[in-house]
C-alpha cells in the first residue's frame, strides 16, 4: 500500500512541476509589446538584460568583446520600458586592436532620474529591458551576428552610496549563426 501511495504522489507531482516551469517561462524575457516596438530587434538576435529600477538607482549595461574577433564590430544597445517604448540607445564603438589587449570593455549607465514619468508603474518602479546586438560599422544593412564575440551583463547600483545592489547576466536571444 505504501508503494502505491508513493507512486501516485509522484504521478500527481509531475503535472504540478510542468505547470510551474511553464508559468515561470511565461514571465521571463521581453514582453510582446517590446518585441513589436523593437521593430523586430529581439527577433534579430543579440543579448537581452532586464531589471527594474526605482528613484535613486542606476541600471548599468556592461559589454566586453574579444579584440581579436574577426572583422570590425560595434555593439548597439536599445533600452525599452514595459510598454515597448524605446527609452535610450547607445552605440559601443570599439577601435581596432591597437594596444594588443585581448578584451575590450565599455558600459552605458541609465539613471532612473533620466527616465520619463511614464516609464514608472504605480509602485514607482521602471521595468527596463536592454537588447544588445552587434553591428557592422562598414555595412549597417548587414544582418547582425547575435551574441558572437561579445558578452553583456547589467548591474543595478544605488546612486546615494554607489554600491552595486545586484549583478545580472545577459541572456542570448538566439545562437550564433
């Protein structure tokens, strides 16, 4: 009897775990409005980083690229709010490897003080998503090479004390082609 009872508990647990996994999966990533507003940027590939900030906080987008990656490559960042509106953009320009450093890095900091009031929800939080993709400076019409040769991450820090509150690993939107 004990074996039968344990078996049925396991059988009942499987659908519960599946529902939990699907529920979590539906809550992560960029929201449909952000995909639409990005003009397909999320579908082109790249790396996304998402988090929420409140007044007095800064969301810093960090990138690093391999200096010996074949071809010239710059990176483009677009930051969206929860409604899919583009709030900020930045182009990371990396010079050709003149000093033989293996890795080149840069960052873009976006303070909550720079955001419009419409970016914040009724709790005072701005939910932001940054999409970073590679661009060819010699041919802007060339499709990006998503996530190849660079990494991206984010961090949220407190403006008042300057301390990092959280570090966020960037997640690829698609694989290298």
